[in-house]
């Protein structure tokens, strides 16, 4: 039997890959505008990093990691997300000492999670994410959210919903934690095994459970917003005020949580409202993590970021029937007739490309009609036709495929004239 692609992964072929390139380009341009700079970290890291950085009560760590031992017996894991490695590098490379603060970084690349594959859920997927490290100003929270929203909007999505919440500070969290334990404990046996394990360890995670999300106790759970300290409350007010100033509508959802201890203050998700988008509607998730850098061994440093996947972004574009402005086509197809003319096109093609044009020719010794068909398929702007007769007469024919107009050009002036035409 022939070998097939691994489950939960995909080949992105020409025809589809142009969409990816356009999105990646849009993300990079946006980061330039917002002054986030790219960081590239390894595809694998010490497993320990994710145990600490993602947290051992999360689905990712409990069920989804591709962990292996290398030949030297090291415990390694294919990265399931980008924040832990970014923070690891921030600490290791002492970026907290950089002159430019906060340190604003972005990453883009494949992540790996052993999940049950379904629409919008892959085992290898591409995340684009940003992290702003070193500022506890609510203005940066609004900036981070605004960058994610801008990407979706710039690409043409309209049916978006931004949901935000505050997880407060340590003080707010521990008061809320106590209230959650008291709320769930009497009926905890009605919840899944995972939730039962979370009750003492991390009760906030129960609110985030995929299996028990319809349980009445989840709907009636004490809201973190009722436990916010005064400082947390005013922080949240500021974030909301700034979002309003940026014309970004939002909803507050008090059940939107991030279970880990070092997450605090702002948490947010961006979802698609598009009809027929399917069961998984979250496009992007992010939040503030003022304790993470310390957890990874660095100095106390506030941080905030988000991550989104290109796969779900593409699914949202599909659901809203947005056509990306892909520019397909080449500048010139060189069609040749006769052996000498064919030889000549090797040099001509080289000159065209050197001059900055995209150009193609026939490599299968096809008849002139088939060469024109190929030019059509490539969406060529022009076809340059060269036969042995033209060659000996120092001429070449140029046909515009847009209007069918033909002109004759002196062969030794071709590049010059073609450049002029294309201006
Ligand atoms: P979910 O609740 O859908 O499992 P998550 O909480 O695991 O999401 P995060 O770890 O916050 O997701 O990742 C951020 C974003 O990455 C998600 O909002 C989603 O867009 C995307 N993402 C996560 N897992 C996958 C996957 N397996 N395939 C494709 N995209 C994914
Ligand atoms: Mg998940």
C-alpha cells in the first residue's frame, strides 16, 4: 500500500498556498505597523518547559503533547504552542535588560497537538501569536486585542465577536477560588473525572470544561467579576475604555477563563459568528500572564499575548465567503517555434527574470497552440512569440492576452521595450 499523510495533518498545495502566503504577509505587515518583531524558536523544547509554562492541569499537557526521548535520553516535546518558548527565550537571552521596553514579539509557525482531528482541529497547525513583555499598562492589553482584530478585519472578516473578561489579581483569584470550591464541592460527583481532579487543584478550569459546559452549576457559578479587587476592577475598566476608544466592540463573559495561576487580569477570545461555521467558533485566544516569566525562571515581568491559527482563520473566510485578493499570473510567456528560436529563449527568459519579470516557457516541445494554452493557464499578461524567421530578422512578436493586441519589437531592444510597456 502507498504511504499516506499522517492523520490530522495536511498538504497545502499550489492554488491554496497563495492564501497562506497572503495571510502570513498581512500578519507580518501588521506586526511592523504595531512594532512587534519576529522571534523564531525551535520546533522542539525540553518537555519541562511546557509542564511549567503551559501547566500540568491543561488538556495540552495532560493529553495532547508529542513527547519523545532523543538518542541522548533527553525528554523533548514538539511545541504545542508558542508562548512558553518565547518566554523561555526572553529569560535565557535576558531581553528584560534590553533598552527597548516593553519587548514586543511575534511568532508564526507550526504547532503540534495530539487531538481528535475534525474541522478546525489539526494535529499540526500554524499559529500566529504575539507577546508583549514588560508592561502592565492596560493600553497594551487593548493594543494586543486590536492587532488580532485588525488582522481579521483587514482580510475582510465581518462576523466577529470579541469576548473579554478579567481574572483579576492574586487576591481576587484566591477569593474566587474559595467560592468556586464551595459551589462545586457538594455535587462534584456529577462532573467528569477531569473536573473532579480540578476541584482542589484548579477549580477555575471546571468553567472551561468541554464535557460539562451545559451543567447548571457551571451556569450559576460565582463570577470572578464579583471578586475583583479595586485595583483589578479599575484595570478592567481601563481596558474596556481603551477598546471603546479604538472602536472595537466587545462583550463581557464572566465564564471566559484561563485556568493557570499565572494568568491574570485580561482574558479574551475572538469568535466567528458566521453561519455554518461549525461547532468550533473560537478563532483566537489570549490574555495577560503576569506570573509566567517568573515561573520560567526570570524576573517578575508582566506579559500579555494571543495566539490564533491560520487554519481557523481560513475556515472563517470560507464561512463568510470572503475572496482574498490573490494576484495570480505571470508577466510574460515566451513561446518559441523552431530549434534555434527555442535555444534563444533560454537566454531571453534569463534576461526577463533578471529584469524583475516573472516569465515562463515551454519545456515539453509543444506545438505553438499548446504553448498559447499554457500561457492562458498561467494567466500571462503577454506572450512573446519567436520563430526561427523572426530570430534571423532580429524581431519578436508580442501579444497582449488582455486585449489581443500584437506588436512587433526589435529583438535586441526587447527587454527595454517590454519594461516600458509594463510600467
Ligand atoms: P480549543 O478550545 O479550540 O481547543 P485552545 O484553548 O486549545 O482551543 P489555544 O491553546 O488558546 O486554543 O490556541 C489559540 C488558538 O489556536 C485557538 O483559538 C485556535 O484558533 C487555534 N488552535 C488551537 N488548537 C488548534 C488545532 N488543533 N487546530 C487548529 N487550530 C487550533
Ligand atoms: Mg485545545
